[in-house]
C-alpha cells in the first residue's frame, strides 16, 4: 500500500485499532506479519505500542534484528504462539501474494485474543484506478513486488473474513491514480494527478480508492 509515510501507518491504522480495542498503546501487544525490515514495528514502538514481527526471508529478518527490532524468522505458522497471545495483528501487503490466504487468516485468528483486531491492507480491485488503468495497475503486474496472485475488493474481503471466522469492523479505501510517472509524458501525468487528487474524497466515500485497509475483529465469544 502506498502510504504517505510512516506517520500515516501509526497515527491512522494503529491509532484506530487502539480506539477499537479501548486500550492504551502500552497495553496493546501487536504482531506485524511479513514485517520486512521492521519499519512499521519501529514506528509502532516509538508510538508506545508493544510491537514485534515475523518475517519469512532470513536475510531481511536478520537486518531487522541488526537494527535492534524484535523480529522472528519464518512464517507465522512456524512460531507456535499460544492461543490468544496478541491484541492486534497487522498484514500489510501480504494476502495478494498468497494463492490460498485462508490458512494464514485462520492462524491469525487463533493467536488473537477474543475481541482482537486484524488489520489487513491490499489493493482494491474494484477501484476507479483498476477500472481505468487495467493491466497497467501495479497490483495486476505479476512481476512486480514479488508477484501478486490474489485480488480483493471490499465485498470479497468480507467473504474472506467471514470464512476465516472474523467480523468486519470497518473497510476503508483511499487514493486514486491514473498514470505511472515513469511511463507517462510529464504533461499527461500532471493532468492525471490533478484529476486523481480531485477524486480522492469521492473515491473514499464510494469505496473505490485503490488502497484498501480492512479492520477485522475476532468475535469476543470465540
């Protein structure tokens, strides 16, 4: 997801998660699944959260640990966390790489406390960006960012959540774009960017932004 910097990640998604949990950051244990070099973890710790991560690529996980971050190597399923270990989990730009995301979401549900929040981001295939750009949209590029093989929209995300035993708390979409800067004449890119900026708020209101952020809650009775 193309955030406008780490402050958005911490002040909006995790801040909203804290509000949904009704807890202070210091009382929230967060696990970032597929955490890469731990940029999000560092920002979350700086904001007062008890944050840690898991990363399947050994050299990337080691780079995170070299920076002093609490990051484990391997898949979430290989960590053998106890049931109900975490208040919140984050999956930023992960599910689009999985042909079968349901087992991962089921494991996320297991390690969450009842009432816990899973914060999941991916592209919105029902966005105005996808409709206009088609195969040129970043998410449809099979060779980009390690390969995207699964695509979602708010409706299919709700189905995935239900099949994994989650309740949809909120789904937010944002941002519109029509051109890639590197493949577009400057004048056309500028005009397209101005048009996209004008459509950002309408797209968000209509659920047609190309970045999708879903807040899923594990039922309290689970």
